[in-house]
């Protein structure tokens, strides 16, 4: 797994909305994703897994638990995938 910290909605470091992005080969246990999120101590951490040749699936966690969707963490994940994968 590789992890990135991305400041969404800005072109300057230490501004915008920060999100952690974890790109993985396969899903890890929910408890481990939650522990990673708590350790990151950001509002959201996005976890992405490429599940077929073209599609990445995402899950989003806050330090308090999994959530249904996070806009800035999704944009951060798209930036990471488009620029590094």
C-alpha cells in the first residue's frame, strides 16, 4: 500500500482541504483501515482498490468511522490515480 497526503481545492501546500489517499492491491480489514485513519488524524482518508482493468473502488473513513462519500477525498484520489498510476 502507498499513502499520499493531498491538499484538495488549492495549488499551495498547507492550504485547501487535506485528505489521505491509500492505494492498495486488495482490501484490508475494516479495523485496519480505521486504525490507519485514526493515525492519519485528518478529516478523511480514502482507500482505493483497482477491482478490474478500468475501475477503482473507493471507501472513505473519518477518525470516527466509515462514511458514505467524501468529495474532497474523492478528488484527492482522482489526482493520485491520474498522476501516479
